[in-house]
C-alpha cells in the first residue's frame, strides 16, 4: 500500500509539473526555438570581454589621468580602418537614394507600393531593383537639381553636387530617457520631465517620440583638408584624387567629421539589418564608433603595461625596420617607408595579437568618447565612457572628441596605447579616420567554436 501511494504521488507530481511547464510555455513563447549563434561580421575581429589597465604606461610622460583598471564587455572591431572604397559605397547609396526619391515623383516604378502578391504595402518604399539609367534624357531632366549648376562646373563637366548628398537618420537618446525625472508616470499616463533636443532647446516630454532625434548629415568627405591642414605646401593632387581614384581604394578614409563617421555607422547597421529581415533573421547590435576604453583595450591586444599595440617598448623590429606608418624623425616622412610620405594601404604592417591592423599610425581614429582631461578620475570601471551630444551653440571645449592611435604625420609618442588626444567633432582632417565596432552577444561566439 505504501509503494502504491508513493507511485501515485510521483505520477501526480509529474503531471502537475508538466502541466505547469506547458502553461508557462504559452506565455514564454516557443520553447523549441533553436539556439542562437552570432554570425561573425565580415572583416571584423572578435575581442573577448576582459579587464585591462588603461592610462599612461611610462612615468616619464605623466598626464592628467592616472592609470586605472576597468572591465570591458566583448565586442567586434574592424580589422582595418574604413577605406576610401568602403566609404564610397555609402556615398553612392546616398546619391542613389536621393536620385530614386526624385525620380519617384515622376516615375511611379521607382516606388514599391505593392508586394510580390500585388497586396498594398502599409509602408511604401523605394524600388532598388531597377537600375537608374543616368543617360536617359527624361531621367536627366528629373534629376537636374542633383547636379552642379552650369556656373559651378569645372571645364563644363556635368557632375553631382556633393553638397546635396545628405543622409537623414534617426537615433534614440537613451541617456535622457533613462533619467529618473523622465520616467513615464502610470498614474497620470504621461511624462513629467523635459528633454533637450539636438538644437539645445529644452522641451517638455510629450511622448516616447520626444527621445527620438533626427539627424541630417552631409556625408561627402572634405577633400580640401589636404590643402587646409598644411600651410605653404603643395597637396593639390591629394585633394583632387585621394578619395575617388581607384589607386587609393585600399587607403584609409580621411577628411570626415565625427558626425559623418556616426552617420556611416548608422547606415551600415541599417544595411545589415535590412538584409537580416529579408532572410528572416533577427537584428544584430548596432555598428558604432568604439569608446575610448574599447579602443585602448583592443589596441593592447590582451597585453598590459606595454607601450605599443605590437606588445613591445620599441618602434623597430629586430631587423631595425620601423613597424608602423608615422613620422619617426622630425620632417622625415619616408624613414618608415620608401614608397609613401602620407597614408599607406591599410594592413601594410603586421597586426597585433587581436588581428587588428594599424592600431598605431597611418591615420588617427575617432572614438565615441567626449574628451575631458580628468575623465579617468570620475568615469566608472565597467564599460566606461564619457558621452556628450554637443549642441550647435556649445563652446568648442564641449565639442572635443577623443582620437587615438596617432597618424602618418605624428611622432612616436602619439602611437602609444595610453596616449590620449582630441579633435573637434565638426573638424575634418587629412590624418583622422575611423573604424567600427559592434557589441557581441555574451559568449555565443565561443560556444559556437
């Protein structure tokens, strides 16, 4: 009898537990979903989560910031700096999207209003399948405003007005949305706080849309930076050819502002997630600029207290050759290469331990971090950064963004892992580029391996 009661009790518990699980499954969704494995982004290296000491590595060069130990979440980082060829794809996409929008006003075939089953689309969008016949006289007339006016043309050559290549996008200000005073009040069914828009105006929060900002960014590089950056120098050939000529396809992009780099990251995210949705895949984390700490953590390549990304205290190899593109001697721009005085093709030197190229030299790189001399003293120790969205009327000191890595025109000190520098976010220089990062999904990549 006791055995019978035990068996009956066990069956009841199993039945109750299974019913409970089935009931929970109705609320939790499909409990048979396949495990998620993060796709490895093309051209990016995986940087494990970890801890690192950031800051100056040599007591001779004491700065305002002391060394500090921090921890960083895992992320992906571009193996090389963004090249002219890669950024040119962004420019062409913006050009074509503007052209298709203009053509759609007169030619309905450039707007998709129905799906493949002839059902009306809730959100009509541009048709990217049909090519643009740029030589079509009817199209040329519709696109007339996209070209330079006759008086602005050089040698009467008809070309696109690069000033009209403007990329519009939206982003969410999570920092303002997360403020305690800006929480949604469920009792009053409204927001009580205020929000500062991108123009610096303080407005009461109306709804969730108050935290969504729209940016309009001219995206064509400032090719005149080659002339502007160096007085009494002849750099006209670089202004004329560097960005668009195929000979410079694999050279690092320069002449872009911090805002333009941010716009490229947004476009890259949009392009990738649009593809994910077309293949019924889930979205991924956004492409973005690295924080200052992420950049230094990746540059160190898993090493601590080393001066340079290659893990040593020297800028020459055992053969006595320089191992980065920089200015090793005052005014001697060819000491590190017999073939280049300015930038070099990305990946011309060996990578660091994380398979990242040119983390020192070639071009300095934008980060997402706002520059403050004492930021190491007040920022946290977990994924630390200092971010500030500078307003148009802010003083220049608030428009400083951290740049890292040094460039082809810098001396060896600026190539050091711990060296901090800055540039104003609305400045475009012939020695500053960028690379993207993307937060990783926990340890999924390791589990796949």
